[in-house]
């Protein structure tokens, strides 16, 4: 069961959505609703998510693989610090907590949106061996790096990293 994601409704009201994509579409509708109430161009309001996507892509391209947070990994998350003593351990613990909560197993097919450099996907392949993982990421350099890493770990036939956005039509 997916956790509800709270979404602010630009001061109109606060609601919860069962998944991030629902929250995105509600946010897009809200942008247009607020623009219409202000007498602004409603079509221009619909471009806000695309601008945010381009800003995110540019930011992540700048970060590249120069991750000074990790000792051995390329994780870009905040980790789960219940028992971890290092950044890498905390990031692995977070990925494992998620996979265990999802009861990930060999029969599963996984969609990982925003996979970074593929650290979690490679860990899941090692620990749970799902049938197939498809990763979707807006940052081409991260996709290329993740593909190389999947080949190095001999799982490129079961892990497919793609460039794209989960919020694009």
C-alpha cells in the first residue's frame, strides 16, 4: 500500500494523494486553477512542471558523479540512520527498508522513477533478484552511468535504465 503524499493546494486546501504522479497532476490542475482565478494565462500555468523538470535535470547534470557524501556509492538520498554509522550504510538501509516494505521478490517487476545512478536498483538485484527493473530518470548522464554500472554487475539484461520523465504526457 502506497503512503499518502500530502500536497499543498496553493492556499486553497490541503489534500492527500496515493502516489506521487497523482500529486503532480493535482498540482498542475491547481496551477491552472490559481492562474484562472488571478486572470492569468491558463496555458502558461501548465508549463510550470516542465520548467521545474528542466531545472531539476540541469541541477543533477551539474552534480554528476562528484558525490562527496558517499564513501563507495553514488547515492543521492538522505538515508535511514537508525543503526547506520556512515552515509553509504544509511543509504543502503533506506533502499533495503523500502524493498522490504514492498516485499520485493523474484517474481516482481519494478519501476524506479528517479533512480539516480542506480545504486538502489543494483542492491535490489543483489538482495532480492526481481524479474526485471525499469528505471526512469530525467538526467542523461545519470542514465549512462547507471547503464555502465548495471553492465559491470552483469545485470544489464534485467535492469533497464531509460531517460525520461514520469510526469511527461
